[in-house]
C-alpha cells in the first residue's frame, strides 16, 4: 500500500509542477484554501472578491463532492468560477485543477483562488501547484484542531481564524489555538477574520495583494 | 485503482462483519459517530455519558490523526475510553476498531460509542460493524452540507443537528437543512440538540436507550 500511495503522490506532484510552471510563466498567484466543511471558505471568498473590487484579474476553482452551489455563489459576484465535483473523492488533485484551469481565462498578473473539498485530512498530501496552502479554521471548531490534524497545519503557510464575530458566544481560547498551531508549524502566519463583521479583512486582502505583486515579477 | 479500492473495502467489510458478530453475541449496541472536525462530538459524548449516569455498561473508542485529548476527556467522566491514532489516515477502519475493542472490558448489554476521525468524506465508506452511523452536523457549518457531502448523509440512519444554542447568532435555515438531508436520505431520522444548553438531549438519550434495549435480545 505504501508503494501505491507513493505512486499516486509522485504522479500528482508531476502535474502540480506543471501547473506551477504554467502559473509562474503567466505571472499568476495561486492560493489553495483548505479546511473542514463549513468553516466559511465560500463566504470568505465572496466577501474577498467584493472588496478586491476588480483591482486584479481573478478566477476561482471550487472543489466539492457534489453540487455547483459554491461556483454559483462565486459567479454571482461577477467573478469567473469553475466547479470540480470529486464524486466519492476526498480532495482536489493537480490533474483536475490543471484541466479546470484550462477552462478559465485569467490574464497576466491575476489571482487564482482554489477552494478545496472541505476536509482537514486528505488535501494536505496533494500539492496543486499553488504558491501557498491557506488553512481556514473557524472558531466554532475548537482550539485543538492544529494538534489533532497536524499534517494540514504543517503544510500551510497561513492560518485564517474565521468567524471571530462569534467569539463572545463561545468558549474558544484564541491564545491556546495559536500556540497549538505554532507547535505544529512554528513559521505559520495567522490572521483573525470575520467575513460577516469585516474584522481583519484588510490584513487578509493585504496578504493576497502582496502575493499578486510578487508573482508578477 | 478501482480494483485496489474494492480490495481494501472488501477486506474492511470482512473485519466489520466479524466485529458485528462479536458485538451481537455480547448483546452490545454500537454507534459510529461521524462528522466534520469540530462539530462537537466529544462534548456531546461527555454530556451524554454524564446524563446516562451509569445506567448501562459503556465504553468509547476515539479516533483522531494525533493526540489522546478526546480519550482523556472521556476518561475524566469515569468511562472507559481507548484512543486510536490514525497518523496520516483519514478514517477508522474495522480492523483498528476490532483491536481497540479487545482492550475494553464491556459487559453484556452495553453501549459502545465510536467517535470517528473528523472527516465528512472518507469514513462514509468504512463499515466498522456498528448498528448505525450517526452523522453530526453543527449549525455553524451551514445548511448545504448534506447536498455537498451526500455519501455520508446517505450512509447514516440518524442526523444530530448540534450547537442549536447558537442559532440566534447565525443565518442557518433549519428547515432547508432538513429538506436537504431528506433529499439525500429520505429515511434519515433527525434530532436537534445542544450539549451546552441541554436542549434535545432527552431525545438523543432515548434513541440510544432504545438501541441498547434492542441489542440485548
């Protein structure tokens, strides 16, 4: 079984390298958003796209087992979006994402946001060619998740702690959560945001714009 | 790849059948709790064990990628608990659960609660030998999850809608969520609960006690 897993990952990595090369040639910045189901990825993206207000070319690849709900929510903002349905599959892989990208029309200097299947385990293993994995953890999920699902937090460069508007109604210890995340990944950056109240959205937009600027060169 | 997946599932099913036979011979009722990370499974179990107040022999098998936090929380109630760490694995399988069960001392007529790895995708495929899968969906995750992760809701006999104490602070449409769950699985039972406020806990305890009574015969 280990051999089979290695073969699958090697094949995926080859596709991921091809995606990365293509996106680099086009000066695109790609982020792979990973989380549990229901952490608020799509709501965050809708709010993000609204605030970016056409400042950069932008497209979204949406992953889900079933439905095109998320792509429809993104398209309602006016942005391009492609839905990938994985069926029984538990993650996006680089091959699916490469094909989805072919169907998008994203200009030089653009931002490619990939919303993975909601799963805090399997997508950690699959490089899609992105510049960064961004792990999204909502405060309703409990502060212990970085310790319980360490692979995902180790694989990510940024953690967005979302739904912080709900903190007054929860027993969630922010300091403990950040400590746990840094134990698993000492270099992880953290931003606290609420797509609903707008808190922290400026920091997240600045992070994205820095990535877009760096990818252009 | 399809052949390999079939082989893995066939092997798992054989172990699951052995577990089911053994638990039946002992008159045990086993429930497999599945959900996203952070839906509140462990908090619900702690509260459930407290309310059952020693009325039935009881043991818990806890699944997580890493840490023994959950088993420790269960043991603090006085109940037996075994932690299974799956490492990179994304679900419990029947073989792991069979071995964990060997280390428990659960009397005739008892209740075996299995808390799966937090993952709304992969555990749907793996029978552990349980009488029922119970899918737990917290209201903070959004009402569309049954449509987006249909395999898990189709595989479950009961849906517990948890954290309903937070409904006043959320835009969550309960009726829509139940409609979606029934579209995927017309026979699914639904209970709305809050381990925090105690709302709906009586119905959940009654469901468990009915299972325990039926397994004794």
